[in-house]
């Protein structure tokens, strides 16, 4: 998935559409995955259709090399390439809401860099709830393993040459409005129970590979 090139294809969910209930219901997840995410994939492919030299680049290469891209497609790749990258990581970072906690080296890093899991959670929640307009809140690691929380607007990504995203939460209204209407904080609170900590730990361990 991460080394895929044009034409990009919609990645199926690693779980059933009702697997994230009651936090995210089937209708919300279906619209989000089958409509919103798919549109980014389609639009990214459309943007790349006339650029054979860009068709050989992975998503990460495209997103870290935005400044070098042809002006005519730079914004389309930024928005839709980011949309593909962000949604693939978002869907892949969740699992059924059955008790799982930070584990291993990542759990130790959370305590070291934020004080405690609770303090990390408060800061992460704050980042997600206060993001003005549409965007994302992220947990990132740098190559030394130091953790940080970041916000990005629209479909922007953090600096992928510097940081390894462990997971992120989508705070565009389309991620939660069908089910939660304007109650973003309730959606974010529920989302904490969906974090796939085992996958996050694996990404953390693989940060230098
Ligand atoms: Mn979304």
C-alpha cells in the first residue's frame, strides 16, 4: 500500500463496516470509505493521468516532493494525494472498540514525552477538538522516537521526510456528522477506543526502516 504507484486503488477495510460500532456506525463508515475516500483516489488518478513521469512515484514521494511537481497539478496532488494518504492511515489505524492499550516501547514513550497516558489523551483530544474547520490531528514520531502531536488543515500531511505518523483522527465533518451532527468532541472521545495500539506500536518500532 505505502509503495503503491499509479493507478492508485481503493484499499478495502481490514474489518467489517459494522466493526466499529457503536463508536462509528455502518452508514457513517460506508459513506466515508466508499464515497469520500474513493473520490480522493479517483481524483488523484485523474490528476496523474497525463503525467507518465509522476505515475512512477509513490504517494510518499509525491507528497514529500510537492514543490517539484508541475504547477498545473500540484494543488490537485496535494489535496487528493493527501486525502488518499490520510484516509488509508486513518482506516488502517482503527479496530473494534474492545479494550486495547498502548503497549511496549510506544507506551513507555508516551509516558516519557507526555507525562502519562491521560495527559497524552487530553492533549490529543484538545488538538482534535480545537482544529478549526476541516483537518486532522496526528500522533507522530521522529526518527529518534520522540513523540509529538500535530494538527494539519484540509488534506495536508506533516513533513513525511522527518516524521513517521503513528495514527491520526479525521475531524472533517464528513467523518462524524451523520451520526454525531455537530458533536465533534463526542466523536473524538469515542475514537480513542478505536485506536489500534498494536499497529501503532509496530509503526513505532519500524520507524527507521
Ligand atoms: Mn475523511
